[in-house]
C-alpha cells in the first residue's frame, strides 16, 4: 500500500509538472506577474479589444484567473449579444475575436458566430485584418466550410507586397499585420503558395528587425511592444525558436527585446522612450509569452535568398 501511495503521488507530480511545462520555466514568474497586472486593470472583462478577449485568452492559458473571472466575461458577453440582437455592427473582427475567446474557454457553441465569420463580403470590407481574423477563427472553430476558407486565403495572399510584407494598404508594409498574416496562414494546410508567402513574410520581418531585437510597426517609427509581441507569436506558432538565426540581431532576440518593454508590477510599455504602462501592451505581451510552441519547422529559403532579399529592401529605401 505504501508503494502504491508513493506511485500515485509521483504520478500526480508528473501530471502537475506537465500542465505547467507549456511555458518556458523562466517565463512563469513574468507570466504570473503580468496576469495579476491585467486582472487588476480589467477586473470586469467585457467584449472589446482591450480588457476583453485578448485578456481572457492570455489569462486562461496562464491558468491565472478563477472561474468567476471568466464567468464575468461570459455574462457581459451575453448582455452585449442580447442588447444588440447578435449584431455587433460593421467591425466583423469582433465576431472572430469573440469566437477565439469562446474556443479558449470551451464555450464555442454558445453563439452562432460562423454565419457572420463566413460572410466574406462583409468581413473583407474591413480589409485584410478582417480576413486574417476570420481565417484564424475558422481554424479554431474547426469550421468545415473550406470554400470560404480558401477565399480568405486567396484574399490574404493576393495582398502580399513584393517585399514579402503585408499591410492595411497595398505597398505600405506593416510589421504588425505581416506577423498576424503569418499566424493565420500557418494554421492552414501547407501548400506551395502558403509556404512561399509565409517564408517571404518571415524574411521581410527579419530584414526590418531592429538592432535590439525589437520591431516597429512601420519603418521609421519607434519600436513598440505590441508589434514585437505579434512577431514572437508568429514565430512560436510556426515553430521557429526564439533564438532563430534570422531573428537574432547583435545577440538580441525577439524575446529579449520584449523584456525591454517590461515595467514594474508586470506592466508593459507601448514604447520604451517616454512610455507609460499600457494595458494593450501587457495583454499582447501575455499572449506572446503564453503562445503554445508548435513543432519546429525550418524556413525553406536559404541564406543566399535572404541576403538578396535584404539587399533589395535596403536599395528600395534609398
């Protein structure tokens, strides 16, 4: 009986350790502190891009909030959907963002959101952001409507710029949008067109990475936490390690760059110089730190192609 008891305790310890190992050990303290900061900043989570779905997803992944916290979000969502009759207006990214949160909470069947998410014309009227969010939500929901999925994929791929970037407007590179496009595309079945687009986008991001490992949303702007976090999410979702050679500049990685935005009490700054604690920055940082690591994959282009791409980008900026 004593041996059996020891075995049970050992097994429980192994299972408990396995539940924690989803994150790097060195990240756990930062995750816990930032989670506490977010809960204090958003004690009553409601549908929205700040203090809403992103906070709920990050906190649930981190196992940092009680069931009561998530119940409060669901009650507020129920009220919002009831008041609006399920019509959240022209910003169709809201349906996708809510769907992602509900999947995370195991409540994906709570509302019929797919009819909105699969409304191609309405979703794309919001531009590439709408298509990116919808594609990710469809993947999370396990939607079987492959025809609409393929239309979203084609829409996103058709808007990739010559330098491999994506943006809210054609020929206006945006590192944030580029990273989000990668994050959505790499959830799809691999194919030559998708693989090529992802690799070109990653190599663009590598070419515009700042010397301290951080990222600016657009060239010439100050580095910001949210964009750096989005690149880190894309890397982890695709399976690139934080110290991937294409994303290490002067010994600085994207992850070490994210740490530079960290402030007291688990807060994060939007920008480092003159920045103040910012809730959106903290929520995006938590999403990056808790992003599940995919199996390792390799960029299909070799160093010669990357060097040529980087030279092209440098010449285009002159």
